């Protein structure tokens, strides 16, 4: 009996030895083929990491690059000026401190003259998405505007939502209420407009607005919905006047040597999510911030003042001299100021029909 049981056992053991030898061998790496290198890119920006434009804009754009390149590229964000100061972003990119940089063009006075058409007050640009589309249209149409960004690869240009005036003590319901205020303002056009209304402009970095409001160094500031939330200005703000008086240009640029070193397929993949596509991601994140910020303002008892159409028309009329002045200044520099301005006006009309 024992011999009968031993025979099946021996067959099982023999099979165990034979069948593994028949299994397909594990694949071995192809000789001469090294794994693809992962390209790491650092993206610097000055906004808070929790700001809507970071969470719903720049972070998403970074992930889009990674997915478009099948994760052969990774993008690490350095928010809140941790890699470079906002005003140093362009140089940080050209020097390779950051491969990519996003910044507010108001940090760079006079550096982007034709792009500053976006700052002309009271032009009627209704949203960030439309503002960004217009700015990209102008960039692609005018070589002179493209020439304002030397030494970098422009991934896209984008626009903030229309700016408002926020104050701590005195509400601004009419143009006359601006007189005597000390306001944090950036951009040549907006600054000139406010000076004409009797405002004392104060140059303050966005990260210092809160403390300067606390200390009474400034009475208020010009910003958009996303910026108010991103810099947590709620505690020092009592009134918001939604005058929609200008939009601001921003850039997202890449180190040119780094761009030129990328394989053509990687360049093509990054281009596929940049330009109008990338700008819209950032612009929409700013437009989408309006509703939740308005709700928070209401919950905190902060008054949002909506000027009447008649009052807004007064602001528009007051801004007219600045438009002629801007055109004359651009033409005096040998730049196509009139052509850029006329196209700007045409595009506003086309996109706001």
C-alpha cells in the first residue's frame, strides 16, 4: 500500500520540477536602451500656495504639462516668493534659478510698454478669461509686443479679473470719494488715473498690503477677487467698490536655453497645453474666485458697493485723456501704439457682444 501512494507523489514532484522550466522567462531590458530621463522643471510664483490661482490654476497647468509629456517632465511649484522675489522673476528665469516663472507685470515698471495697454482704465474688459484672450491675440498679432519678452520662451500671457478699490474706513461710492485717499496701486495707467482723482498712490508689495492696512500706512488698495482672498485681506477691509476699472497683464515664461534643450516631442507636448489653453486655465481660476469671495465678504459683513451705470460712465469719461496720452507715448517710442490700441478696442467689442 505504501508503494501505491509513493508513485503519485513522485509524479507530482516530477511535474513540479518540469513545468517551471516550461514557463516563459521574465523579460530582460533591451540591450543599449537606457530608461528615459525625467526632466525636472521649477516653477516660481509670488502668490500664496492656497490662493485660488495657485490651487485651481498654476497647479493644474503644471499637472497638464506632466500628463501631456507622459510624465517625462515633472513640474515643482515654488509659491510665495520662496525661490525668488516677485519683482525678480523674469531675471530668475533668464538666469536659470527657475526654469519657469509666473509674475504680475506691475512689478516691472516700463518694461512691457505695449502690453501695458491692458492697464488703460475703464476700457470695459469684463472678465479675466476675456482679458487673457485679448492679450494673447495682441501678442500673436504684433511682433513689437513679442519683442518685449527677450531671452525667454513665452508659454502664455494672462489677465486678472477687473480690479476694484477696497478700503478700510471710507466707502468709495463716487469719483469724488477717492480724493485724499492713500491707495496701493500698480501700473502706470491706473496710477495716473487715481492721481488725477486726488489719490496719493503708495507703492507696496502685495505681501505687505495687510500690515500696511493694519498700520494705516494705506487707506485701501486696488486688487481683484482672487487677490483679496489670496492675501487674506478680509480682516482689514470694510468696503469693496466694484468699479471694474482695469485689468492687469501677467506672464508665464520659460528659460530659453532650457526650452531649446528639450526634445522636439516634449516641446510640442508643452506647447499643446500652453498659449490660449494655459492662459484660460489661469484666467478661469480667477473668474471662478469671484462667487466664493463675494459670499465670504457678505458673511463677514463687508459691504460690496456696485456703482450705477451712470457713475461708471463718469469713471470712463475721466479716463479718456489717459488713452490719448498712452498712444502718443507709444508712438513717440517708435511703437505701434495706435494700432495696438485700436485692436484692443476692437477685440473688447468682439468678445463682449
